[in-house]
C-alpha cells in the first residue's frame, strides 16, 4: 500500500505491503463509506477495544464489497469480512501471475459459489478451498460475516489436486474447528507473534490445519447422536471464543445464533459436567492470564485486562482469578515482568 497523508490507498484488494514494524496486531481495512466513528464502534463491539484502521480507495473495493475487514499487520493471509454484499464476483488474477487460492467460510447465513458449470452451497461455518483462476460468483443469503484465508500452494501441495477444490468441508470437521479457534486468536491479536519467524510459523500452522481439514473432508456430518452433539458443542465454543470480549455474551445470545433454545445449549455443557457460565468464566480467566504474562500485558492495568476479556466488575474479576489460579492478578503480572511467572 502507498499512503497519502493518513489515508492508505490499496494496490489490490486484500493485499498489503509488508509493514516496517514486526509487531503483530489486529488491523481494520474499511471501505471509503465507513467513517471513523462507525469503525471504532465496530472494533469495540467485535474486539472489545479500538484497533488501527486504514481506508481503501473508493475505486478499489474490498473483497465481497465488505464495509470493513479485520486482518493483521503483518499480513499472514487471514481476513474476516463484515457486512459483505449479497452478490460478488471475484475476478481472476492478471495474466502471468498464476492461480490464486483461498479458503472461504461463511460465519453466518449461507453462500452459493459458482465457477463455470460447478456449484456448491455452504451453510454457516462450513468451508471450501477455491482456485480463483476463473470468475467466481458468490451469492450470499443473510450475509453478516464471511472469513477468507489466502492460501500458499507451496505450504499446501494438496491444492494441486483438483478434487480438493470446490468441495464442502462440513462444520463438524475437526481440522476446520481447530482452524476456527486458532484463526480467532490470531485475528484478535491474542498471540504474541512479534517476529518474522513466529509469524511464518503461525502461517504454516494455519496451512497445516487446512491440510488436515481437506484430507478429512470426505467424512460427512456424523450420523451418531453423540457425534452430532460434539460437533454442535465445538461450534458453540468457537462462537463463544469469538465473542468473549463482549460483556453481554450469554446463553440466549449463543442459542439464538445457533437457532436452538437456551436449554439445548445448557444441556450440551451439562453433559461435560459444567454450565455455560462456568465455561465462559473459565475461558475469560484463561485469556486474562495470557494477557498478563505476555510482553504487551506489561503495559496494561489490571482493570484494562479485566474489561478487555469481558468482565464488568474489577472486584469480581480479582476474586475469580485468585480462586482459579491461587494468586491475585497483580502478583501474576509482577512475576511475569520479573521473569518469574
């Protein structure tokens, strides 16, 4: 990207130049029609905090004509596209540049994908790998967010097999579920990948998970009731992870997202011997611990960490943290700074 003043101009949608800094951070790309206030509101709603933003040129729309895209700096190929258009055609690369590969996964709604005479339909949290060597049409129903990963054929040789492309990867696929968890952590800046070597390892890990998902895609959604429940619970946990920073996160929100009753969600967790609230609390405390012991956490106050992971009451956070880890958060942070944690 080249910059004029404080507004960047994209050289091509979804491709940014490598930044000078190696700090790994979440980053917004926003369409020219999105103002700073709307971008900040979206950032706080999705991430629990405001992150850096950059506007795209009006004649270079973002993929899927999305109003904004969450990616990372430096770019490792992950993008969550928010408020995408109901219809989008992805054109091939320029002649001589070779095929471009992506993995697409609608987080909500449904998408129909057409390439020539081939057609597939993806439901929420299903995925497919595509070669963008011909015009690819996307028709989205109830679009809210669609996730895209730029694929490197050198890291994923199976892309050379045409049978791996334009095939539905079911939401119950273990590799895809692991990828959803890992991608959410990366896009929210929760992993301290502040070196080129660590970023390369993360990109390789993403491709390894995609490779696992592609190799196992032939297994249809399990017919056994126990397996269906396990798949649904894994999808629910992925959605909880993606919304952990939101203080309004509750069983009703997740149940509505999955089209089931709150009681159904509660019963899934009860089968594991705990409640929905227990699980959310555990994940928030684990994330708080991670923030406190990383280098970035050294610059944050205890209250900032508590609010960032979804707590609205500092005293309650301190009590829960000490009960779970046997130490107050201030002690964990102090030991991390001194290198004793």
